[in-house]
C-alpha cells in the first residue's frame, strides 16, 4: 500500500513539472512572437527631447537651532544680592539693569576717595597760585599769637626756675613748665615757617609732588567708582533671559553666572557639511530651512560661517545658516533641515539617467532618427542632477533620446512612440 502511495506522489510531481515546462515554453514562444511582431511594426518606446536647460542638485542636511549670541552675566566681586530686577523669559535691552548687589561699603569708599581728591586738588591749587592775602594775614596773625604764647611761657619758665632755687616748687613743676615752653617754641617755629613759605611761594619740587598726589588721588577715586559700578549688573546685549541661578538675598560668587541672555532676533541653524559639498558652498548663499516642530512652515536663511578646518572624525565642516527670527518661532535646540544647492549647471544638455546604457567602459544613449529607427550615440556624463544627467558629446539640442524601452531595442531597431510622462515625448 505504501509503495502505491509513493508511486502516485511521484506521478503527480512529474505531471506538475511537465505542465510548468509546457507553460514556460508556450509563454516564451508567445513573447518571441510578440517581439518579432514588434520588430516589424516598431517597438513602443518613450523618448525625451534634448534641450538646453539650467540644472541644480540639492541635498538635505540636518542640524540644530542655536542662538545668534549667548552672554553669561556674572559678578566680578563676591557680594550679597540686594535686588533682582528681571525674571526668566523676560525680554531685555542692552544696558538694562539686571541685578543690584549690596553697595553700602562701596559708596562709603567712593565718598572717602572723592574727599581725598578734593583735598589734593586744593593743596595743588594753593601751591601753584600762592597764598591769597587773607591766607597770608591769617598766617601772620597765627605767628604773632604763637610768639606771644612763647614769650609768656618763657617768662613763666624763668619764674619757676627761681622758685625752685628758693625751694618753693619741686623739680617736677620746673620740668613740666620746660615742656610747655618747648611746645610753644615748636608752635612758633612752625607758624613762622608757614608764614615765610606763604610769603615766598612753593618750590617747584613741592608743586610736582602735589601733582603726583593729585594723580594718585584720581586713581584711587576711579578705582572706587569702578568698585561701586561693579555692584550694578547690566545687560550687554538685547535678548531674552533664559537662565537664572540665584535669588534675591543669595551671595553672588565672583565670576559665577547669575543670568544667561540669548539674542533670538536672528538664529543659526548649525550643520555638519560633508567635504564633498563644500566646494559648491559660499558665504551669503541662500538656503531653504524647515524645522520639525513647525511642519509646513518654511524659512529662508543664508550661509554666514563655514569653518575652514574639518572635523577629524568625519571630515565634515561646521557651517552656520543665519535665519531671521523676528517672529520668535525658532528656539535653540529645535531640530532643523537645510535644503542646500550643492551643484549647478547653466544652459547644458541633459537627459534622464534611465536613458543611459553601458558597453564596457563606454556610456551611450539611443536616439530616434527621422525614420523612427534607434541610433547609438556615445556620450560623456558630466554631472548628475537628481533624475537628470548632464551629457556631453554625441548629442545635440532637439535629439530624441529613448528614455524607456524594452530590452530588445538596440541600434537599428524600429520603434514607435509610446505615451510619456510630463516632460518627455
């Protein structure tokens, strides 16, 4: 029984194989018959009429949006934060006050420096201009008063010495009187010297020293003013506050970022461009830009920067596309794409890439002559622009190139025109 079943399976299998072979032979015969018929009446083909045209090739390169300018606002001193004047997300203008630090001590230092500067300038003025009459008279009166005090103290000293000889007073009393006498003598000498100085006027070296003291006082004043100014932090650019790391009352540390401000009226789309495309890019070139969060919205940018040094890992060049963002639609970190024209050709002969044929190393196309016969023309591919290729040699404007045909079409084959897509004939 098993043998019978096996024999039936073998017979059925042989029948199937035989039927397939017969079908294949009949199909081949039918195709051969159709091919022969077409060779007699003309094989249907689609053609493309060669014409001069401008071509360009674009590539889509992905990147991310970055702010045109980012500025970190930090204090140059360590001090308590007295007032914070802005909040995150707020638009600020260049020069706007952002933070006030505790300025109590700095104001006192500036007041002291201003007083010292005024005094130094007044001293210099006196030395350069000489004493005024009222100043000279005051100095003379002071000298005369010192002379009277000196004379009285001299008389008193003689009296105390005589009393000491008579053992009426102690030595201590005499010594105290001598000290007072010496004090009045020193005061008289100083008053006399000041009076004589005012009469004679200052020496040149004294005037020069006074000028130096004014310069030093000015430097100290300017430094005190700068120290005070450092307590008021202003925006250095127009932009938005995007980062805030301190609160009112905190201690702001020297050179630690308090705010971050970004300028977003214009933004960059930053790309890594392959070295293959670099020769066709130039500063100022217009670029079409889209971003994923805004489907259907198109932006126009221009190439603003091309890094002249390649990334060592992938041989790409950092390229920045500048985009107008006054509508405030683009935000740093968005994923975007740039459609960049990387090749152009003007008034050249072109044909669809599907029309190209190869024989060894030679590229050729088939054209249709006036007798509707396919003729071979050897060509050179100059450039590829999407589905079209720029060709040179062997063709002329107006030639009808076969862009699609059956494999049986060769040079010398009779053809007839088939319906073609738009742009072909």
